[in-house]
C-alpha cells in the first residue's frame, strides 16, 4: 500500500462542490487522483458506503472538466445492468451540479438499436456497460476507431466477477482494449477480499501481480458490523433448513426495523419464508419477494419499491447479493447458515451504507449444526478473516468465443492474438499449443477426422493470418455472446394472465396436473404444459403437495468448515452456546467422541438391520455427495454391499449390509479413492455432462436455445448429452473435452476439497464402533428419505422418526448421568 | 435374452432391445427407427460444427445388434438419412460399412419425412409401408389405424422418478395395439411421451419400456 503523502489536491470546482455538500475528499479519493495523474492503474478496496464509485470516476471527471475532450474517455463495466443504470443516475448529479461538459450513456441489451448505432459513431465521453455488451462492441469492425482514444476503464464489483467465466470474457476484452488504446489505465473497485493478488494481476496489463503497474488503494475501514445470532425461545431443531419456528421472532425484528432484507440460501426457502412471514403479518407490513426465478419485471418492481422505501422487508436469495444501494436498509437477516464469511459480510454490507454507523444483522440458524456454523461465522467476522477460492485458469470455451468475436471485427494474426491473450491474467500461462488447438476448433471444429474443411468458420492464409469465412457466423456470434448458460427453463403463466417467472424443466417433469406448488409467493395448481409454458391457476389450501423446488444451494466454505471443526474440538467454548446445543455436544462426548480439527472421525453402528457408517468430513454437501459415490463404489468392490448414502454440509452417512470394521477404514478412505474410480465416475457423472453443455454453448459448438426455437411436437433438437457421448468415444482428447475436465476439476471445487481432505486425514482417522446411533449423527440420519418436508401430516411422520432416533441416541445406561 | 423387454403387439411377440432396436423373433426381423445418418454434417453446413462421428457411431451400433441377432430382414422405419442429400455426404468408410449391412440380409427402407425417397443405390428396397403378418410398418403413426402398427418418427423418451434420482431415457411405447420405437441415431434427441403428439396416439394409456444402460425396464401403464 502506498502511504507516502499524496501531494495532490482537488481542482477548485470540485473542492467547492465537495464543500457545498459538507464533504471533504477522502484519502482514497485523492489516491485515485494521484494514480490517474501518474497514468497508473489502480485497485480500490473499500467497504460499501465509502464513496467507492465516486473515487473511481473522480479522476475521469477532473480530466474531462475542461471540455476539450471529444470521443470515448471512460468505459465503466458492471456485472449488473441495473447497477450500470443506477451508477449513471448517481453520476449525473455531480455532472449537473458542477455543470461539467460530460455526456454519460449506458449501453446494455435493453438499449434501442438506433441509440446503439449512434453510440458507435458518436460515442459519449463516458459509457456504462456490461461485459457482454463490451464483447459485442469489440466485435464490430469500427471498434478500433471507437476505442482508440480510450483513457480509462472502470471495473465495478471486481471481486464478484474476477475468477468467473464472465471475468474471463471481460479480461479478454480488456486485453483487446489495451491493444486498441495502449495508454488506457484500468481501475478496479472491489469489496474486501481474501486474495488481493489475483485482482491486481487482473488489472495489470501484463496479467501478473508483480508487474508493478497497479497501485493498491485502501478505502478506509467500515465500522465492524453488529451481528447477533437469534436463538429461539424453546427447542432447537435437530434438522431442517426453513427455520419456520424462528419466524415469529424474525417478524418482530423486521417490525422494529425501518427496512430489512431477509436473506435465505435457496429459492425454496425464499418461497416458504415469504409465505410464513405473511401468515404472521398481522400488521400488514409491505413485505416483498425477490429471487432469480421470478420474471424480470416482477424483480424490477420489487427493486423499485425498495428504492422508493415502499417496502418494509424483502425476502431474497443471492439475487440481491450485489446491486443497487438502498440507503434505507437498516437490518439484514440471514436465515439458515451463512456458508461463508465473505459472503455473509457482503450480505450484511447491504445494510446501512454509511461508514460511521455499523451495519446490523441477525443470523437465524435453522438447526443445531447451523448454530455452530453461525457461531463460527461470527468469530470469523470478529477476526476479520475472509474466505474465498484462489483463482482458476481461464476457460478455453470463453477463449474460443473471444477468437470468433475477434474475427468478427476483422482479420487477425495468430501470433499477435496469442500475445494479447497471454497478457490477460486468466490466460497468463496459456500454452501456445492449446491456443492453436482452440483456434483450430474455431476454424473447423478441430476434429481429428478432418471432414469439415468445406464448412470452416475461419479461413487461414497459411502465414498466420485468419479471417471469418462467412458473415453468417457474425450473426451467430452476436446472438450467442456471453458466458451465462441458463438451465432449460419453462415459463409459468397464471391462467391466461401474466408470466410469473421460470422454473427448471426438471421440476415441471415431476408435476402431475392437479398438483399444487409454491411459486412467486403464491400457492399454484399445475394444470398442464402448453408448448413450453406451464399453465397454472391460483390454488387454495395451506400446504402444497409438491414442495417448492430447491435451487441455488451453496457449499460450506473451507474456511468456515475449519472454524466449525475448531468449535467442536474446543469444549471450553461450549458454555457460550445455547443450552440444548451444549447438551447435545456433551452427550456426543459421553456416547462417542468429538471430531477433531485435524483428522477424521468415523462412527459405525447397526440400526434397523442395516450397518451405518458416518464420517464427519465437514467439506460441504457437494463434496460429500461426490465422496459418497466414490466410497460406495469402493465398498461395493470390497463386498460390504452398500445400499445408499446421504450427505449434509457436515456429514456423510453410508449404509450397507455388512459392517465396516476398524481395519477397513484406512483402506476405504485411502488417497487413491480419487484415482481409480474418479475418472470413470466423472465421465459418467451428470456433473461432467452439465459442464460439457455449458462449455459447448459458450465455445459456440451448439447454440443457446432462443425463444421461438424450442422443441415443438414435431421438431426435435439434439441434446448436448448425445454429443458428449459420441465425442468421448471417438475423440476423447478433443479440446472441448479437455476444457470440460479442466472446468469440472477447477471450477467445481469438490474434487479439490476431497483430495485435500484425504491428504489431511491420512493416518489420522479415528474409528468408533458404537452399539447405536450417536447424538452427532442424528441430524444426517434425519435427512434420509427427506424428500418432501412441507405439510403437517408429513411433519408428524418425520417427527415420530426423529423422536425415536433422538431417544436412541441419547438414551442413558441405567445409573449413568451426563457429566455436565 | 434377459436384458430385453417382452411385449405383445396385435398378437405378435416382440422384444425391445437395449440398443433401441425391435426384435421380432418369429420372423427374424430387426426393426430400427430414425437413424438420422449425417445429422452432424447437416448441422455443420449451417455453421454448427458437431463432432462428425454420428454416422459411424450409429452404423457401428447397428452392426453390433445385427451380428448378435443375425436377422433375415432389417426394416429401417424412415428418417434414415437426416435430409435429402445426406447420402451424398457419407464418407468412404461409412459408405462401405452401410453397403455391407444392407447386403447382409433382406433390407427395407421406409420413406420418412426427412428422407421422403431414400436413395436407391445403397441396396435394399424402398417402400412407404410394409405389411408382415399381423403388423404394419410405417414411418409415422396414423391416428385411427392403430391395429398392429409399428412406427417411429416421434423419438419417444420418458422420465421416471426413482428412489435415488430422476432418470430419463429413450423408450418403446405401446398399448398392445400399436408401438412407437425410440430413435436409433446417435444424435437423435427425444420427445417426452406425455406430450400430446405422442399421448393422443394411446387414448387408453400405454406401457413404457425404458432403455437403461444395459437393460430395458418395463414400467407399468401410465394414463
């Protein structure tokens, strides 16, 4: 961090404007001015509410103040359209009040065609846009003229975009911009992050953190947030994720606040929490609902109502993690476990956007394990330790898209393009051979059987020069640009009325006409499918027959998992936990042992004629699911007769015909678990198939399904699955399969987590053979067969099972007392 | 053959093979539907460069079933070629393989909507429909002529909920009167059996024989 005196002041016009508002320039705002003066790029890390956006734009406004600059000066790129629009509105204030000669415009997918055309021929001084729109702009032959004079690129919410495929696309766009406008500096705006170097590398024109061309600016510390855990009066459930029991108290908290955001982890939770809050809503508080499956117009309405201050609360999923600042929000409620410290801080940061007053947040654990996780997150916030994944290499599918986009703008030289791409951080280490393979894929599909010469998309001149074969590919590129591949979804229409939103196809396939389900905050009756639209009508009654569908489940972060393990190990901390939770842990200590921070605890016990094996891995549900597949395969081979498994965020339970003995455990969890079975399993797994589909769409092998192209009764399209099977059989080393495997291994962190765990626990596995279930195993055992969790009758059924399990787990031998 | 599904259509005893072909043991007849040969190049010339291995894959699978069952007659129920000039796009290796297959038995092409007139120089005979015993073979089902009708065209697939997860796959659909075959081609997707286009053919409900990894699973009648 540069701490030397900045020796820079605001121009008089700006100083007066600041003074008129009663402001003084923050140090970080001056530091950004200094960086711009020196022509250096800058990474500004500041909490929300620190005047971050203004700091990013201030140097550009100062440079443009004298009015003798025409053409595009500053390009702003935001991950959200709505954010670009909001920033535009905020920027107009200083521009108008200081009477600056600066034209600002936004450009997104919604911008009318005529305006877009004008923006290319007569660009404004400041253009606010998204990564996809930038990619499109760069694909026009006039891009060199448009961007030739560009001085500055501002990247907002950089922490949220770097390290994703959209981030890869944007990084490639930046590399292109640096070729078109060599003097252009980059400004990154970011929330506090665990890893800074990857962001610095991202901003560097050389694509590496050590290049020294990026200044790091810290934007002051926010007051530490006030976070409390809501502990319900009365019992603390053993399992479940809806926290319905705690909602009366949540409702009271919402009532006491001015405006609240109630964050949940899944869309199913959002629907149910929303319903329950309204059931409790005797005061008729305006409470809204916001999640990614709702129709865009519905979401915009809710956002606008929030901005106007017309809502007292909104129940939201990660769809509101980023976005427009709502100054009025003074309480953030997190229902269910937070899953990660950085993410929790991000959510808490949505409250009270002022540096001097702390944000207020309430964590609402839904079960006993979540109490531990909430406590661990709280400790993490106090220690200000963040979690987050280190960066992964850029996707080859995105690279393929970029190559076609580059060809759309005009002929290119392969050597020059390779050098340009290698200057983007995600592609810094890219092997030339791989680049050439991707280029060949773009040209002919890159198949060993070279049968597509006559259908080639790119034509080479044999001397390293390439050009687009036919303008038709230009149109295809523009239709399919971007890295967001939606799951196949179907629209939900209410009678003949409005579209309420979209649901995943798989959910609809499970519905029969007459079934009721929760969607968009209402109870709906499924009437059938018409073409690709779900026909629904309002239903009556309390409990939907089919529970709201899950979606957007987040894995527990490695860091938080480690803290939970620490909490379990250190019983000195337990008295600060709620009494039922402490008692539960004491019981476990008494009946079995506690899992240790290092190593792995495995328990085995008989139950109902089956043999159970419970492993306390704490690696997150996705990793446990993969581990469960691998472990059952191995148990099958070793003759244990595995019958099934269930995974929670904390625990994996497997049941089998034959008991696992102490001597078998090391062999079961040996590191080669990932070797022999993984390859085979991965190839078959739906995870790899899903990944391939995304890769194939992004790389331009198959097209996104666009409206009007959906399956009809008579026309059948091919599926990515079939292509995957054929390609895997006939050309297993094809570049898209390599891209798919890299994505699956790096993008989804499950495999990495399992491999890390297997290494960590080697020689440190503790096995406890028990005569019956242990207290700590109860929650995961309650997950078995828990497909439908809604409705009183089902709850009763589950309740019975739960009670017998708990009774079994906590039954004391005669005379023994719990040593409390 | 324990991996097949046995069912009766209009009195004929048939077996659904895990490959997606239909076997009529009494006549030693092997029936396949919707091969869609050269679908890959069909897409490639419009700019979608699908892996060019679909024809090889489809023919190799067919060759495997034929050498397992040694049929006297093979009936390809139409849409054998993806489009009108698909035949011209076959490469030399695939051409040789296909000629070998058509020469190995009495080979019948049925005309489909993608290939109204299958090319004549591949061996085999072209018909719009064929009657054999109690069965009639045509490309697309005709609503009021169900008796003994064996057809393709719709590429039926079905999704079932198992205890572990939802599984979806190609399937044979029959009500004992008529039968719709799954598509055999490597790049042929599917249409869910519950969509009206298929369901309306079976007003009294239908049985599904779902093709799994190595076995055809017979599922109870759905209505």
